[in-house]
């Protein structure tokens, strides 16, 4: 039990649609990171937020965006969905102590 | 640039036999290394990590890994595996920004 909850657990969307994935972090964890894990691959870093500000971004296009809220929840938004966006999306929350990350169970997104 | 390479995509091993999952990293700066385990349809769980100090780190379930700077390796070992160890194992690194860079994973299958 990591204390990080993601919703929904599964989701099916049509190409071109928009999707919002949600994450509830541990209380007191000021950092949240999002990762995309395609089938058979390792997780790829999308972006990170610290105290509601974007704090780093991986090699993902601008149609991937996020928000972090004061209540330790966060969102990942993806616009204009493409078939290749089908993946497991993982949220990780981290305390200010460096080198720790607690992962949620993930949201499995299928784009058809 | 940094990278993490897991040399074996799949490792089958008989129950109670030893196993080694290989991980090599490439980084021009100090690196901190992790092993995560992912059971089917679940998120990532931290197995062990090397941040500093002793180069041999251990997990509570019998796994260990040794940070070898000269060989740029962080191989994961267990002297005797159990059926319950069947899972996907990911090696990961942090450098600079506090986000994880993952390898492509090794699927460990323990055969009864």
C-alpha cells in the first residue's frame, strides 16, 4: 500500500478525444510525477510538478499537460488522443526527501 | 545523457535456483540506482536502492544488488527464487532532476 491512488483504473477512448487521468498523492508529498508505460516497455517520464508548478518535462508533445492542486491531487490531460497513447499511466508522489517515489496502481488507457 | 540498459528481456529460472538480472547504466554525472518490481496489472514497487554508502544493498525479501562504478553496473541477485518472485523487474536511475529513468525491464519467470 503506497498511499497513492489513481482513477480510473481502466479507460477506453476514441482517437481524437481528450482524456483526464487523476492521482491522489500522499499528504505532505509536494512532488508528483507522471509516467507512460507502453506494453512491454519501461515507464517513460512525462513531467513532474512541485508545489503546483511544472518542474521538469520528458520528451512528450504539448498535448500532454498536467495540473497539481493544493490538496495533493493532480491530473494528467491528453488532448487529440492517438492510437500510440494506449498505455499504462503511472503517477508517483514524492516527499521532499530526495530519491523516494511512491507509485500508484496506474490507469490503463486504450485508444481505439 | 543518461541511459539504463537491461540486457535480458526474459529470464526463466527454476524454483530455488539462483538468479541474476543485469543492469548497466551510462551517465556522465553521479547516479543513484533503483530496482522496482511490477506484478501483473499492478504499479511499481520499490525493491531496493543505492544512494550512497555501502555498495551492496539488500531488500527484505532476499534480493540484493551491488553498485559497481568501474563496470557501471547494478545487477540484481537472489540466491534462491520462489514462485512468488515471478514478475517484471525494472532498473532505474536518477541524475540531477528528481525523476526516474527506467530500463526496458526484465521478465523473471520462476518455473516450478
